[in-house]
């Protein structure tokens, strides 16, 4: 554990906090969005915000694939399980995401649907091999990190000529979402958006796509990105690097997470994804709306393994629960404590929105690590 402990050292964290405070210019503000939910949890868990100067604000982004999955896609998964009678394999975080009519995959299972939690795409393929008389559908979600394993099982199913395995593909892409947030914050944009100065770039995603994937929109919008690991010292070093860039008037992609991320990324993973998937023209994100070229679909040569085609699924957009502020939180417009039902009607045991369900959701982070209690104490003082 010594290697991990070195990235969680308290004195070093305080020293970094002091360095950030010295670097931050008192006459300006710094608005930095951590896109990835893993960073949100690190910030809440280790109290990183408490070590930062008052004029530096960390803004939670939409970087949780469960959180950004719209209700209509969850409804389709429930349709597969209840109406088509398939074995639906899904990651654990998906099971309790609220859908229409107060339903969820977990409640569908309680009604008799064969919904099974899996830890990997390979588990779903094995389920199909073990149940040759049943149709098995893998409810595939995630950013670029989980997309290559899905591509691999589709290729394997094709080589095996499996007749009972398909994938309900909901893989989405990180750079288009960041570009959308930057475009929305530009003068004259149609949708309300939080003003942003810089991004902490995601870690695991970047191991696949590489740092070069962020260069086009950094050049276009002149907003720096620093890719960071998930440990607290990683995050704090990335914040210091961003402050230094902003002070110097630079807008570049920098890589703090050099022990795992390269400029080109994982070329083998990129090739398998390009072989199996292609861009969708548009895809709905919870909180962000329909974004062009922001998600993947299965290529025609692998259409036999596309659950949307095999079962004739028709997507129907569904409005979020009006009491839930998840959409605004995903855009960075609000924080979990701004939601009236946070910690009362909406808890991890009884979630009204996806941000409270996922292990990477902003509301779950604030609730799990008690950050909302700190804010309540400050406001009452």
C-alpha cells in the first residue's frame, strides 16, 4: 500500500494547497470543472475543496455514464426484460436508476423479469453461452473506458455465430460532451450554462483515447485541460497546473497522469472500437439534451448482435422528475445541496435521480462523504 499512500499524504496535500493559494491571483476567480465522477468522489472524500483558496471554485461535471443515461434508454432496457422476456445483463449501478412510472430494472426484476447483475461484458457473453435456449441482452453503458470490452464480446459472439446474444448499446463519448459545455458557456449560446475557465480531464477515459483527443476543442475555445489521476494529490497537482496555465494566458492540454496516459492512448483498443462501432448522428444525454456525434452504435456488419434492431426498440424521450435537479447538476449549474429533495426525499436508499444512484454521481458523493453537512453548518453559522 506504500505506493498508494504516497498519493494521499496529508503534509504534501497541505503543501500543494498552499502552493495553489500562492499562485491564485486575488483579483480574479478560477472556475474549474472536474468532468469525471471519479474526481468528484475524490474531491468530496478527501476534502480537497477545503484546501483551496476562496476564489477557486470546483464545479461538478456530467462525467458519470449512469448519470447521463436518459430515462428513455432505461425504459427500453426494462421493455427488453419485461416484454421480450430476455435475460438482461447489466452493471450494478444501472439496476436502481429511476425510469418512467416509478420503475427501475430492480423493480422489474421483482416483478419477475430475468435481470442479472454482471461485472463485465465477458460475464454477459458467458451468460449467453450458459443459456443457449434463452435470448441474452447486455445493457452496455459507459464512456470510452468500457467500450473496448463491449466491442471484444461482439466480435467473439460473431466468431462463435451465437444466435442468442445481443447488445443494447449506450456507449457515449467524452470530448463531444466537454465541447458542448464550452459551446453552451460561450456568449450568445441558447441554453443556460455555467461559465468555465478550465477542465480537469478524466483519467481512465484518457488511457484509451489519449491526451490528443482534447486538443481540438482546447484550441477552439481557449480553455485548458489537465488530465489527472484519481488520487487526491493527482487532483491537487492538476489544479495547480491549471491555475498556472490560466495565469500565463495559456490554453493547452497537459498530462498530470503520465504514469498511465499517453498522447496517442491505447491504439489497440481504439482499433477494436472502430471495427465494431460507428458514430450515431445524435444521442440524448440526461441534463445536456441531444448532442451530435456523441455516442456509438453497432456497425451494420455486426447488426445481428444489435438489440435495438433485433427487438425493434423505438426510443421515446422522457422528461426527468420535476423535483430532481440532476440535469442542472450535470451541467454544473447547480450543486447537490441546491436540490430541495437532496438528503430528504432523495437518498441512496430511495433515489429520485441518477446522480444519487451511481457510485460516481455527484449527489451520491456529497451524501456519502457528508459534504452537505459541512455546507449546512457553514450556512447556519
